[in-house]
């Protein structure tokens, strides 16, 4: 579980209020990981692909991406498709966070390789437990 504590949580959420609620909810649920927030899909893609003008992904570190679907510049589904199509990025776990619970969208996200699909508003107790389980799963797979 030590490796999980070092996992950096990437939050791709264009709504400032939602992003703050996600961070606060996670912290109140006991998640104390470093968090990096992106306000649109292009920003998170630039970080992941190493083409950004701010910090970029450090391949020696573990990441978990919380990805909103409806974002400007590049939507979350496009980010997910690009990640899972990249041999360098496909192992990063992705949790979709969205207000939409359309079964077709849920199915599409799982088809493209997301690890979990969570509908907002979020029950942060369950959300934190899902994060812990996913983090533990990731660590077991890496071992």
C-alpha cells in the first residue's frame, strides 16, 4: 500500500466548483495523495504526452486520472482513447467522472478502457473506497 500513497491523482475537470469539491471530498475521506488539476482535456493530454508548457508526466511515478467527459478543447472520451492507444500511457488507470449516466456513454467509456465510471454528484465515502481499491489493484498488478 506504500506505493499507492505515492500515486499522484490527476484531476481533469473544467468546472472550478466541481474540481474543488472532488479535492475536498477526497481529502475528507482520507485520501492524502498529491493532486494535480487540469481545466480542460488539452491540458491533461499535453501533460500526459509531454507536449505541455508546464510540468509533464514523470514516467518513474504512478498516476491515476479522474477524467470528466464534457470538457473544452478536448473531451474526456478523446483523452481516454488517446491514452489507451498509447503503449506508454495505457497502463494509467482512468476513472471517468461525469454528470451523465447514459448507458451508451458508460458502455463506450468501458469499451475504450476506463477502469471505473462514476456519476456526479459523488458519494465521497464510496468514491474514496473505489480509489483505494483501484490503487491497491494497480499496486498488485505492478508487483
